[in-house]
C-alpha cells in the first residue's frame, strides 16, 4: 500500500516537472516571438547627412 | 453582507463537479440564501433541477450564465448569502479564470485515479496564478468517489501531499445515492434514510469550510 502511495506521489511529481518544463518552453517561444525593439541610436560623432539638392530656378 | 462565493472546478470532465455543486448548495441553503450559477455549457445543473417534481422542487435556484461571469456574480452578491458556481471542464476559456477572480473559495473534486490527479496539476498552477490578483482566494481538493477498501483510494493521501493545494479532510465516498438523487432532481438531503450518510459527508465539507 505504501509502495502504491509512493508510486502515485512520484507520478504526480513527474507530471509537475513536465508541466513546468512545458510552461517554460511556451514562455520562451512567446519571448522569441516578441519582436526586437528597434534601436534608435544617436551617433553624435557621425557627420550629418549632406543633402545636396540642386534646384534649378527658372530665369 | 455580500455572498460567499464558491467555485467548483476541474478541467477534467466526470470528476463530480455538478454533483458536488448541487449537494453543496442544497446543504448551504439550510444556512442561508443560496444561488447556483451554472457556468458549464453542458448545463447539467439546470438539467438536474429540471428533473425535480413540482411537489418537490430543488431547494436552490439555478441560473445559467454564458457571458461575463464576474459581472453576474457581482450582480447577485448582495442578494444571497452563498453563491456556488458550477464551472465548465476546461481551462481554455475565460470562464474559469473569471470564476477564480470572483470567488472566495475554489473546490476541486478529484477522483482517486492517477489520470485525474495528473490533470489537476495544471489547474493547481492556474490557481496559483489567480492568487496573484485575488489574494484572498482559497482552494481545496475534495476527493470524490472514495472507496476506503480500494488500495488506490487509500494511497491518495500521499499523492495529494504533492499538491500545493490542501485537501479537505472530508470527501465524498462512491455512493449510488448521489446518482439516484440527480435522477430525481433532488439533493441527498431529500433522500431520507438512504441519503443520510451522503448528507453527512456534504455537511462535513460545509462545516470544514464555514
């Protein structure tokens, strides 16, 4: 009887572990699905883009 | 004083949710105004009262709720002393989480079988999460269909210790009277001598909880 009780308890422990692993995996998948935030870094050392516009004015 | 709200839940079917809900509510109504909310789309609680005769109606009103359960519970909270929610056998819809947020106590009937115990693990996790938003929420396992002479039934206690949810001292034995009372649309309290032992089991659960 005691052995049966231990077996049953072991099986519950095993299911708990499996469930925790499954939830951990699901959480990781969810995290992986989350898009990376777009990093907007300012680089003060970088030169400002130079836009050369050549506008031709009519005479 | 607002009603005390009990939810009877287990994501596995056939564990005795409706049997416990109806008999528990019938016991509670002897103490105060009681309402059963049938939140299970199978509508077993409603069918149960539908089988009652006009001369001997089920002593508790049953309403079916399909929409926002928490809102309905709040609507009736001031009018009753006890509300019992018979939950659907699933964790995939919002119903059970809404029931958890609206309840004071969750009762989880479990059968003395490994498969039923394993199925309860996920529910135990869901209750732990629900406690984060409803800090006062209490939860108890209730062993149903216990057979004292069965080795597995006797081995249950050790397995139940693995759960973070405590189990009630009182449980329900496997008794034909629970099924017979359902057929007649009454509770075990109305079954006279035949229902005495079952009624005593329900009374013990109520006394343990109140």
